[in-house]
C-alpha cells in the first residue's frame, strides 16, 4: 500500500489518561485513533493519539517502536474476546492454503500477501491475508481491521470471518470475492477479458458509495475509511461491490470537532489535497477519494499514470480543465466502451465526480447525496448500441420472414386458383368432346 506524508520521531509513552465518550463499542473495546486497549468492566484506559508510538509511514521501525509493539501484542486474543469473528490456528490456515503455495496466491498489498484457501471447519472458500511480520504499521492495521469489521455489518463491506493471532503470526480471514478487485477490471486488462459496460460501472460505483455511507453515517462512532481506491473495492457475483482493507480506518471527529489530526497515510493520487498538506482528516477526505474512483470508472484512466505526458499523469489534474466545457465530456469516456453509453448518464456521472474532487472540502457533497444520485444512475437501465442494433436486426429479419411468408401464401393461392381454373377448363373440353362423339 503506497503512502506519503510527514514523518516524525518515535515518542515515549506517557501515563495513561481516562478518555470519555470514546467507546468503539459500549462495553468491550475503546479506540482513540489507532490506539486500542481492553475495556472490560472498568473505566476505559487509552492513550491519546499524541501518546501513541509513532512509526514513519515510509520508514523503518525503530527498536523503541518494536518494544512498544511487542508489549501491545501480549494477549491479543483477549483483546478480541467477545467478537463475532472466529479465531483460527496458524496450522489450520496453513493447511487451508496448501502451505501458502503459489497457485493459491491472489495478490500482495503494502501489509502482506493474500491467498485463496478452503477451511474444512466452516466448509467455505476464503481469502487469507498474511500480514508482514516486519512492519509495525501492519500490526496496527491488524488490530484496527479486526475491530472495524467485527463491529460492521453491511452488504457493501467485505465480511471478516476470523483471524489468527498466534505467536508472531497475524492473519485475517475474509469471505472470498470471486471477481477480484475493481482495478483488475479497469486497468491493464488481460487478453480475453471484456471491459466493463456502462451499467456495470454505475452499479459498482453505487455499491461502493453505499459502503462508504454506512461507515460515515451509520457506524457508531462514525468511521473515516482513509484508503478508498480501486484495488480496495472487491467484486462478488454479478459485480456486487464491497469495500475492503480497513487498516487505516479512523474514528471521525466528534461534537464540535471539525477534523481529526493524524499522520498522513493513504495512496498517492487518491488522497485529498488538504489532508496531504495539513494532516487534517475529515469525512470529506473520503469523498475526494471516491471522486477519483468514479473518474477512473468513467474514463478508464489510472489515478496516477506515469506513462502519460507529465501534465496528464494525475487523473484529477487532467480532468479539471475538461470539466469546464460539456463539449469535452465525450473525450473523457473510456475508449474501451467504444461510445456505448448514455449521453445524459455520462453528464450526470461526470457532474457527481466533479463535485467530489472539488479542492475546497466544504464544496464537496455528503455521501448520502452521492448515494442518491448514483442509485438513480445505476437503476436506469441503458440498452447498449450493440443490443439495440441486434434487436433492430432481429426485428428486420422477422419482418422480412413475415413478408416472405405472406408472399409465399399469396403465390400459393394464385397457383392453386390457376390450377383449379385449368382443371375446370380441361374438364369442360373433355365433356364437350364426349358429347360430340
């Protein structure tokens, strides 16, 4: 997972201090930023964000950081007691992937590798993410992801089936998504894979937006995703979209707070400009990232593409001048769609994307408005040119056959009539001949 931003020295822990109104659940766990501590039948004891150990997003883990991480790792399973996610042994997950053999390998991210497996205990095909043991941030990702997905329940969020926290091993077990990530269907398509049609693109966009709406508006407390990108949108049967990879998720601002101050984490090209510059994270930061994803769906271009001319490498930078004139809109469409899209739908989708990537956060829409607009686009069935042309050809063929049938029937009737007349004439001639003799 790419990252960029400020770095800072590791700070020592200070004494813990009581934190109010910061429960991630009502009775079990407390989260303050990325800090997680047990809260079982006692006052929640957490570190403030500034007291957490700090690891440079792109740097090495210091010895002091590692000591802190080791202390944090004690009794990890106790941390998650009462969670609905199951616990698995490392041996069981090793068996399920054939000892993590290469033909089970699905992909690799910034925090580890993902394998396909089958767990006999639950008779289910799963995706298993094995976190990199050398990265301190991966351990924090593990804790945050287990917490977030254990407390979340929505059809547009990937389901966490369970986890393994055995010794130094940290693994996450998810439902298996058979169609892979959105990135696999948009960029660098392998030979034989058909590009996504317009209806499917809008369906995926609407599904991802609904998942984000759940995090922002229905989670208690609300959560900022912080890592929305094409590779984190997974696709199930019939291109059902689900958000995945919640290791960078952050509890949103509360009360009169306008933002959460944090180290800049995320993926270059998707990160909101104000967050990249100041470290001030808001729900509108996610909206910007969503706008980038929507632009990718419409244009087929990558968020950052180093193969393009320098001025066109950044997708948003390329799109902003084109937004100013509707005459440019058709130039922005993914050429792989070969002009097969509804013009009105294109204008509406680009308008949504343009609002989401506004430079000023206050100008961006809230996610509920985005969902409403995209649900409308996704539910409006568009019949492709190919289908319309096919139907036209079928209709024309049926009409031709019908006309041919009528013509044949008419000819048959004429022929039968002529034959009847001929027979009658011959019969009359024969009668006349008989009478003459």
